[in-house]
């Protein structure tokens, strides 16, 4: 059993580090060891569920489905004695069908899993998270099956979907992985006997002493991999605290150390993606877009290597990278990237989805930069329509979409319509968006002045100035954006001319 434990622990590490092929190979070795040993059948079943889950997480839903269906607990008549393993296996089957696009079968599997969990009162109370996850996934699967035009039996839908978002599939898989990860890490840490302070001050961002943490069967490498995990988490948390305290230099050191730890360990999975993204965002929001450019490009490449060139997980990173290209003045590259992200977003999520709306808005900014004002107006109006009617009401982006329509109309000399859209943009302002207030009041003052309404212009300008004073007085965290600087410059110019 010792060799089995070592194989299993190593397979966990490879899975978390994104070394999927090696992980599945090691899982197979561990399963062979367990089958040779005289163990309780329930222990063997539990591990087969784990191996099937690993195949699913490694992007092999067909192989995972085959393993799940071979488990004896699926068709067990003594359900009360096998509630957790049978329900877990049915959950896994549901996730397999989700990944394979068979939403009706996924909903039915989640419904069956939910019934298994609820069949035993004690088990259901101990496993609230799986029951809740089954119910949500079931409702989501039914919703998406409907959207595909499939007529389905609603016998398992006990409540309307709380999240009608195709991202929910990825979120469910991520939740499952995080749950497995937390359990695996805590068990492995206990076995390895790792102790010590894990506060940011206990480990300073200096990775010069970190050894190669590539996972293998040796016990020493297992401990090194756990140490890599511990340091990575410490650096990331330290970076987030420093960023929140507006200490960007310290946050940069922490994020760089987190990335260095993972690169030396050969980690190309979700942890590297998150770390690179954190640093890229830090640079982008502090005006260092030239430095954020290669990092946000890397996030795209990481997701493509993990899931495929045209996977839905690439949509968000592509859109963010396209915006960076736009801000850097790389308009041709921005157009290519944003159009690619739009194509994928429409394919996976539809034209009216929130993500698609954001890409419409980004493309509208691009058209403004290209002086294609009529096209910018059309795209911004599409974003406004979707954001106004969508379930996720993002008032900040809704305000920006309406201001963008107004800007496009102003450039086309349609000042009355531009004023109308600016007022519409102001109607969704909240106290949580002081920058939106600044942009809106400044634009309103400018338009009123051009239309000859001096008093209205002065009133709007005073509101803009008060908002600016609020931002500077309360030291509101300002993400670096040329819009802010342009609004302040326009406000001051209007004040001088008045």
C-alpha cells in the first residue's frame, strides 16, 4: 500500500501542475497496485471514482464516462448503503455529458445524483454542497438543452436555474477541482509533516533557493512539490494584499516570485495562468501596458495549450489581450484579436450574452480609434441593448456603452442625439462609480456648451469638479485609463473657457 500511496500522491501533484498525461499514467499505476492488494471493495470503488474524475479533468470525458459506467454502485439496488459513492459517480457522469454537449443526459444524471443524496437524510445533511451543486447543474443542463431546441422531460427540475450562464459549466468543473485540490493538499501535507509559518512575511519574494519541483515517484520530489504549492500560495496572497494596499512594487515582487516558483516546477496549469494574469492586470491598471502585453498574450497561450485553440475558455483572455493591443495603439492586431474573441463568444454563448456584449463594447472603442464613428455607434448600441435586457445588469459598462454612443454621435455632428444618450448614461450612475460620474458630467457640460445652454453646462461642470475633488480627496483607487486623464483635461479646459 505504500507504493500505492506514493503513486496516488504524485498523480495529484501532476494533475494540479497541468501535467495531465503523466498524471493519468501514474493513476493507472496506482490502480494496478490497489487491485493487486487485498482491500475492501468499497475502497477500490472510491479510487476508481477518483481515477474517472481525473480523466474528466484532463479533458477525456469519454474515457471518464466509460470508467463511471463500469462502477457497480451505479446500478446498485442497495442505494442506502452506497449513497456517497453512487451519487459521486452520477455527478461525474453528469459532468462528462456536459463536456460532451449532451445536456439532456447531463441533467438526468445530476437529477439522479440529487435523488441519491436525498435518499438518506443523514447523508444529505452532511453533503449539502454536492446536493446544491447537483440541483444547480441539473437546472442549468435543462436550460441549455432547451436553448439547443431539445424537448426534454422536466421531472428533475425543482427550481428555475439560478445561473443561466454557459460559464457555469466551467465554474462547476473548477469547483470540483478546487474541492479535490483542497482535500488532496491537506492530506498530502499531513503525510509529509509540513509545518511552519505561511504568512507573507515568513517567505520573502526570493526564489533563489527553490529547487526543481518536478513531480516523480520519489518521496523527496513529493515534498518539494508540496513546498512549491505552499510558496506559490503565500506569494499570491502576499501580492493580493500588497495590491489592495496600493503597494504595487511589493505586489509585483510577490507575483513575479509566484511565477518563478511555478516555472521552475514545470507547472503549466491553472496556477500559472492565474499568476501571469495577476501580474498582467497589475501592469495594465498602473499604466505599464507595454509590460502587460506579453503577459496577457501568455494567458491566451496557456489556455489554448490546456483546452485547445478555439475552446470557450480562451474567449475572456483573448478579449482582454485585444483591449491591451487597442490601448497600445496596435489597431490591426486589436481588430484581429477582438474579432476572433467575438466569433468564439457568439459560437459558445450567443449574441446576447454578457461576454459578447463586452466584446461589442471593446470593438466600439476600436472603431472610434479608427474614426469609423457610424460603426462604433452601431456596436455600442448593440452592447447597450444586451446590457439593458440581460440578467446581469452591469451599470458601469451600461453607462460606458451609452457614453460611447453619445461620443460617436457627437463626432457625426448629431449633438441633440448625443445629449440624449449622455443623459441616458447618467440615469444608471451609482455612488459606486465616481469615474462614470466624472465622465458623464464632463461630457454633458461639453455638449450643453456646444448647444448654447450655458447655465446647464456650468451646472454639469460643477458636478464634474465636485466628483473629481471627491476622487482625489478620498484617494479612490484609480485604474490607469486614458479616459480618466482625458476627462480631467476636458473638464479643466471647460472651466478655463468659462
